[in-house]
C-alpha cells in the first residue's frame, strides 16, 4: 500500500462528476506532468481527459477516444497530448509513434492504456486508475510515482478541498480507502 501522500481515491458518481474532477485536475496541471490512465473499456479514461482539456481552457468537445488515431494534441493554457496505446502490440510500435518524444516540460501528456508499455513511461508520473463500481459510478485511484507527480497530487487534493461551485466528487477517507484496497 502506497503512503497516503502518494495516493488519492475519489468516488465519481456520474459522468458529470468525472468531468468536474477532470476540470479540477486541468486547472492545476503544469508543464511536464504525465498522467498514465489505466482501466478497462468504458472505465471513463476519455471522459476524464475531456474534463482535463476543459480545465486547461481547451475545446473539450473535440476530445474523442483516440483509439483509432493513437494521438491527438489539444491547445489550452498548456498543450495536452492525448495518446491511446490500446491497439499497439509491441513497444517498438509505441516508440515509432514517438511516445517518448511526447514527454516535454512544455506539454502535459495523458496516456490511455498506459499499462501496455510501462517501461516506456517516465518514472515520474501520476498513475490514474479508473475502476467500474456501478453502471454510473467509477472510482479513480491516483498514485504518484515521483516528486513531480507527488506535487501534482497535492495540488489536485488541495483544489478538491478548496471546492468550487461545480459539483465535487467525493474523496474517500482513510478507512474507506483501506476497505477498497482490501477488495
Ligand atoms: N461516473 C462515470 N464517469 C465516467 N464515465 C461514466 C460514468 N458513468 C458512466 N459512464 C459512461 O462510461 C463511458 C466511459 O467511456 P470512455 O470512452 O470515457 O471510457 P474509456 O475508459 O476511455 O474506454 P476505452 O478504453 O474504450 O477508450 C461513457 O459512456 C460514460 O457515459
Ligand atoms: Mg478512451
């Protein structure tokens, strides 16, 4: 079990809450941040990225699942590169589309199916696991891997606590978190 400062669990009770949480993340992202999105088909990875793009001030309606495109770039306060590794078979293919070249201090990168090629991911990244709970509820588990990601996680956590007029997703307490991790 990761230390709590490295871990944040959120219950997202509707697509709207996922969007809202994505927007919160988008407002606190900095250049160089990398989000490694993991979760089964329909878990909400693209839905979260849509919120993130909105939070960055970009055009969220343009965000589609890049499953067939592999890569999109969205403009906002920072450029966001959105990748989907689902259809790739080999690490060499991921390298060929320029995966490692995507990581730069001037951009934010969000990678769906990031667990396909973990060795190609930067060591300092925020792992975002999306888990089906019910038809309309998801759990997001954010785990910081590295100092930059830990700083990002702290900013996200603070932004969630600071609240806003938007509907806020529920952050799980320590006890609830332990229960979830025991499943
Ligand atoms: N709480 C929720 N958060 C996000 N999506 C939800 C939620 N509840 C239901 N959904 C539905 O789940 C689906 C999520 O689709 P999305 O394309 O974001 O998944 P994905 O993880 O990107 O899948 P894929 O692996 O195919 O790319 C949407 O149809 C959305 O309406
Ligand atoms: Mg998707």
